[in-house]
C-alpha cells in the first residue's frame, strides 16, 4: 500500500476532502493530528475500519476506543444518559483534551467499546481533527497512532515510522501541542471517576464535581473502561527506569549507574530538565523542558522516548516530575513507559 500524505493546508482542496471522505466511508484508515497526539482514525459506527485499527496497531480487542465528534450536540446520538455534572463538564472543557465515558446507545458497535455497555466520547480542540470528522460525515474513533505499547506519536515522523505503507492517508499537522492523551472520566455514576489522568486535572474537574475520585484499579482483572488501564503502554525499546528523591541523590545515583553501564559498553540516556542538564555528560542528556513548565514536559515526553529509540539507547534514566499541576498525568505516562520501574533514593 502506498500511503498518501497531505499537509493540513491541503484540506482546503476539494479532491483531498473527497479522498478523505471516501477512504473513511470505505472502512479504511486516516491518521490525523489532534491537540493531544496523532490518532489513527476510522468510521466509529462501521466495524470494518475499526477492526483494521486493531490489526494495524496490534491492539488487543478488549481495549476500548474513543469516539470523536465535531459538534457537542452530536453526543446525544451515541449515549443514553447525560448527568447534569457531565453536561457542565462538556460546557466547560469541550472542545478539549477530555474524554467522558457514558452509557452507550445501540448505534455504537461493540467493536469500539471492547464489549462494554459504555463508550468514551471526546470533542477535540484541534480544528484539523474536527474538520476531518465533518469531512467524513460520521464520528471517528481514533486511538493514538502508534504500534500498541510504544510511545504515542506527536510528530509526523513518528507516524511515518509506524504506519507508512500500512494506512491509506496521513495528515501532517506538525507537532501536537498537548503531547499526552486526554483525561478520561467515567460519568455513568452519581459522581465522576477519573480513569486516566491527563491535562484536565482532578483539581479542574473538582470545580464541577467536588466529589470526583480517581480509579485505583489497574483494569487487569476486568475489561477496562478506558484506554491505558490494562496493557503496557508508551514503552521505548530501551529499559526505562525512573529515579525519584532529593535532586542531589537522584543525580549521584544516575551518575553511578552511568559509570557501571560505561564499563559494559551500554548506550545510555538521561531525561532531565534544563536546570540539571549540566550535571550529566553532554552526550547522554535529553532535556525535556524547564522544571517549572510541566506543560512543556508533557508535550515533549513521547518525542524524547522516540528519540532515545532512534539513537539506539539501551538504558534510559529519567528524573521524576512530581511537581506542578499536571504532574499526575506526566508521571502516569512515565510510569507506564517504565513498566513500573521506579527507584526512590
């Protein structure tokens, strides 16, 4: 298959729009940027394209997909009940990086929900993403455009690495600004439950529902209601370990480990903020941003993990990023990428 790549500006051309529309309606896949990460899209109410997503990503079929809409009023077609607090969340945070999990209507196929009676719905803030949905004329399911388990794609080159020759169309929208996937919130009960943290934080949600809670279950024992709950995610090829604690202890621990790896000829990387980059050898440092700018840290996380892969790093050490309003979301992704490997010093 020869993948067709269009720039975002190409969406102004009728022949490009028609190509996108017919591709999606034919049960094929289009990769496009959202404000969070790139997504691999298919017609959310047709199982043909949905099954192709699972196949091309290597994604387990019980890992649900998120249904994306272009207009808030469309949500009523796909759910049975919208609780008052969920309505207020939609009004406050849509369009944006927030997925709400509702009880689904009959029109939503089981293939998108992992067999559950619920469906996650999002109205993306990305004008490109909303345009794609409107072009198709159907809702679009669009999990992150990466091979299952690998770091999500935030740049065109990431998408090409994973899917060139495997999907029909890729839309180049440049770097995605948020950089990590949406917050997922279960709104089927009397109060909301965060299933996956993201840039819409618990504190922000608590302004709407002061009894919002965080799901503490991994999802391993049952079908997960949200992507990111059950399976290993975001992992680079090299072994990633997080080092947490006082800065001096973290630096000395990483330096000692680098020394040990040096005797074995390993290729090592250190993920750190700009304030501490001079503490480590220049050839191993990956600067993720400034310590007081966690939005930039989030935006750069997956790109840095991808770069470490491209440079053949076999061992990656990351400082913990536990401060700031978005620390929970960043550490959620980092811990999953490390498969839970964290050392406190």
